[in-house]
């Protein structure tokens, strides 16, 4: 079974979704058959790095439309609580906002080397918990080494143009599939799931896809799923 996960490192719901999907796969009795591919879907390609602004003000700025820093802070309280519920700690007050293009370029490199899952987990933690600058090449090289990748190779990649076009093309490919926000999951190129799901809901989906009992292209989460449908897009993260 193949799962394509469309996500961005700056998406707080994507980190939660990855955590829950990983848990579900571990509980799935067919986990040896599951292959997960991470697809970059950069939410804000023009987002600045090194602005010196805090997360709330920076997020309000890149979303535009009159969004305020206070609104961002208030709306993220539910996201922080959701993260805590699955064992994640979000330190948004000290987060260093950054354009994610470089981190997503390394995600493609990691995918080629079978380490994308480890890379995404480390990049998410660096951004949301460890207050590290994921727009800095040296930081990304360090994170790569911690993920089992070659740090020097990462520095070489980031000094040139490798994977730059691929990150853009992956977003375009996602848009053609109808993707407008993250996270977004495609199972076996047949069944799509939009938004974060609980680990139990993911487990049910894995079992349903394997049994090929589905007749609908868009899957709905189980009735007991408390995290149904949350996703991040141009207008922010909605639960």
C-alpha cells in the first residue's frame, strides 16, 4: 500500500497528522506492506525568512486579509492542545518563522534516500518545538545528519539549484489533484483524505483501503474521530 502525504514543514496540523499516521501504521497488521511518500506542498512560497518577527505577527502578515497577530495566537490555542494530546510540544512563542523551500528541497533528497519520514519528523520538531531556524543551511545540514543523511551533501544541494523546480512542480501537481491545503493524503492513487485525522481514524482507513471496500473517492473519518477535517491553507488552519 502506498500513501502519498502532501504537506509543508510550516503546517502545524501536518506534524500532528504525521504523528497520528505513524502510530496507525505501527498498529496496522499490514504495516510491512505500507510505503509512505512525502510530497512538498509549500503553502506560502513567498514567505520571508529572517524577518525578525515573532510567529504570530509573521503568520498574520503572510496570510494577509486583515488577519491580526492576536487572532493567530488565539486560534492556535486549539492546535497547541491537539498537539499536546498526541505527545507533541508546540513552542510558538519562541518559534523562528522561515520560508520552508530549503527544508522541502531536503525532503525530496531524503525521499530519494529512503529517509523522508525521519527527515520530516526532525524538521517538524526543529521548527515547532526546538525553535531552530530551518531556513539556515547549516541548521538543515545538522538536522540532516541527525536524520541519517549526509550533512555535506545537504550543504552542496542548498548552495545550488537542485530540487528548487521540483518543489514548485510538486505543488502544481498537487493543485491539479484538487489540493488546496495540508495535510492531504492519497492512498494507492485511488482514495483521498483531506485534513488531520486521529490515529484510530487512520487505522480504520488503512484497513478499509486494504480490503477495497470503498466506493467513494473522498474518505470520511469515523464517527468517533475528534480531529475530523482540520487543514491548513491560505486562510490559516481550521479545525
